[in-house]
C-alpha cells in the first residue's frame, strides 16, 4: 500500500509540475493575435521561405499595432503594419500582389510587413543574420538611408559597421535625441521583449535566438 501511495503522490507532483512548467510568456500573446497567426505564417513563408523568422514578425506586429487592424497612430500611420500613407502607396506600386493598397486589411498589412522587411533585409550588409535583422528593424522604423549613415559613422568611430548590437546602435548620425532613442529601442523591444513570447507560444523561430 505504501508503494501505491507514493506512486499516487508522485503523480500529483508530476501533474503540478506540468501545470507550472507551461511557458508563462505564452499567456501574453494578445487574444486578437491568434486569429491572424495562420495568415502571418503563410505570408512570411511565401516571402522568406520555410525558415522564416515568424516569431520576429509577430513581435513586430505586436510592437506596431498590438494586432489591431484599425490602428492609427498620432502621426497617421495606419493598420497592423503601421505604414504611413506614402509608404503604403509605394509598397502597392512595388509589389503587384499588394496593388490594392489597403493598409486596414489584415491580410494586406501582414503581407506588406514581411515584404517590406525582406526589401530592407536584402539591401543591408551585416556580420550575420541576427545583426542584419536588427538593422532591418531599425530601417523599418526610421528609414534605410539612416542605416547607411549610421554604418559609416560607426566605421569612422572605430566600430564595426557590420554589427548592430553595441556597435552601430551606439552612434547617432544626425537624428534628434528623441527619434534616436525611439529607433534604438525598436529592435531591442521586438527581439528581446516581444519575440520570446511568440517563440514560447510555438509560433516558430525568431531572429537572434
């Protein structure tokens, strides 16, 4: 009987452990995000391939709009991807599949986000995929031209222009102090704060893991 009692206790302990071992960050995925998960995965893999960093893109949508299709920022950025109207128009001309230019449509916004990220990623040189994605996110937030200027400034300061973390991210090639802080915080929040939530929830791989 004692052996049976210990076995039952062990089962209880295992059950309790399994409950507490669930990844707590998964609970932080916004409820609204779940209905768009398949759409994001589909578009990310179409544009980036089967090894697309889906968790990074999910974290980016989390940062941009909190998954709200009707989001509008104080400066006029629209939809889940938070494109300014001029950027939406440019994207719609660049990619035939996005010609409808409907930033408040979730499918359009998610495809536009991963496509624009890819556009930036292909034009950035970096030491590895992690550094390159961080610079891509910086460019998404502030413009590709700034990355080029920041890399040149880093190089002239004796820093590695192909490394973002603790190198290019530390220089300012002319932004206002407020814009510089916002831009530097953008990749950090996405990769280090939000991305782990989606990795833990099983959304797929992320950058810089």
